[in-house]
């Protein structure tokens, strides 16, 4: 069993900053890609940022220059630094990981953490 636990969500003012964390635990052999997705009310889940085990990152156009994804491979943890958030960044943010866990190659999701950006 592998579990992803997100933390750091909450209320943030537009233009402020917030850092999300996601720690993986359980039967972990190796984690390849880790990512943050988000889902706003009435919208589909979308990729916010992803990072490979080697540190190569990609971002949605809407967050480029404002959000930074990073990871600590020793801690099996991925972070999302959210700078200058906008009202439209309000959403439930989900952590995602792909790798070799326990019985095979799996894709695992966290339970989500709510980020609310206020004016």
C-alpha cells in the first residue's frame, strides 16, 4: 500500500504565497514522476505542474512564472510553491505519483487539499 498525504492548503490572499507539500509513504521502490493537479468547482481536473525524478519540471501556462514545483527524493516528497496566486487558482489541489510501489508500476493520488485565494 502506498499513500500520498498533502498538506499546506488553506486560505491565501491574492498576491501572497503558499506552499503545498505531499509526502509518499508505504511500500515504495522508486518514484518516477510526481505532479500537482487541481480541480475547481464545475471544471475538469487539470495538470498544474509535474517533475521527473531527475528534476525536470513542466508547468501549465496559467501558472508559469508564479508556481514552482520541487521534490526531495530522499523524503519522497513533492512541493508546490505558489507565489502571487490569483482568484482563479482557487481549487482542490491533488498530488499524483507514478512509480514502482509494492506490487508493480502504479499511479497514486492523494486525497486533495483545498486552496482558496481571496481578494
